[in-house]
């Protein structure tokens, strides 16, 4: 069976909540009997996304409230 884990990809300072946040990716690792398959990324999230959703204004793509805005994109 495949393993799914949330792994930290970056740590950044978020101006919206004034804290350091971890940007995470959900990665699916293939089962042992299918070693030729590559790792798949199936989702992204912010470690403080729930707190951002409590504010009245939309935050960003990482919290899931504004898909067109990525404040960490360089």
C-alpha cells in the first residue's frame, strides 16, 4: 500500500497572521512492490491555514481561500 505524508517544503514569514508558517506538501510514496513509480504530490497547505480562515478577509492559495494569490511566490 502507498504511504501518504505531509512534509514541510518551506518555512516563511506570513504578513497576514504575523507568524512563521510551514508550507507543506502531501506526498504519496509508491508501494514496495511498485518501486519504479515516482513520488506524487497531491496537495498543498499552510500550517496556520485554519487561523487564516478565521479572519474576515481572504488570505491566499495556501489556506484555500483565494486561489489566485500566492504571497510566497518569488
